[in-house]
């Protein structure tokens, strides 16, 4: 699949079938996250794979798991993340975002859907996963096969023209 076709095909899937994700596909998705570039190559991402009964831990924190058979909880370790010297900004959130993006695109290539979920109760995630204080949860990523009839939202293909978002100087 050409990259632009892959990028256009990916959408936020909010309705999953109960079909299990094959372990080899899940491994490929996790590998896509592992090889993602990070600031100073510090690789601060920490990913928790929830399947089966453990998905209830994510459901406690967010109703936005949409019945997916796999939910990844993506965090970063703020002690391992690069800190920008000019303003002391911890780059872990950016690094985790790159990891998530690569995993979503890999899932799409494999015929799976995903949805970046930022709407979750951080306190509940911290408690149910027993996260250390230095781990910062960034997103939940439900993964799985689309339920019959699942389609992108009506607004999925609405994009501003380049002239509104890009300036040549």
C-alpha cells in the first residue's frame, strides 16, 4: 500500500468486532512503536497491553474502549525522556505521540482499526495499572477488527486546504 493510501485509510474506529487480534499482528504493531524515532533516542515509551479480563482496567478509566479486544495504554517515563535545554520541556509526550502514530498506521496496514483515546481518568489508570509516579499516561489505543458496518465519522475526510495550514516564507 502506498503511504498516502495508508494515511487516508486510517480512521478512528469506534466499533469493534469480537474477533481476536492475532498475536503476530499485535507483535508487529508493538514493533512499529518500538522502532519509532524519539528525542535523543531515549525511547521513554512504556506500553501496557490489555486483553481479555484486563481490559476492565481501561474501561474503569474511560468508556471509550468501544468493545475492542485489545487496548494499549501508552505512557512515557519522564525520567527517561529528553528535556529541552532551552526551556526545560520534557519531550516524552511528543515521543509517545510518535510511537502511537506509527502503531496506528501499522494496525491499518494489517487490516485492523484503532482509535486514539485521550479522554480517560489518569488517576484511575495510575491506580489500576499501579504506575510509578514517573510514568505519564498519554493515551489509550483500542485495537481490533471493525464491526460490520463500521465507518469513519462523517467529518473524517473534511480537511482544510493546504493554504490554511501551511505558510511558505
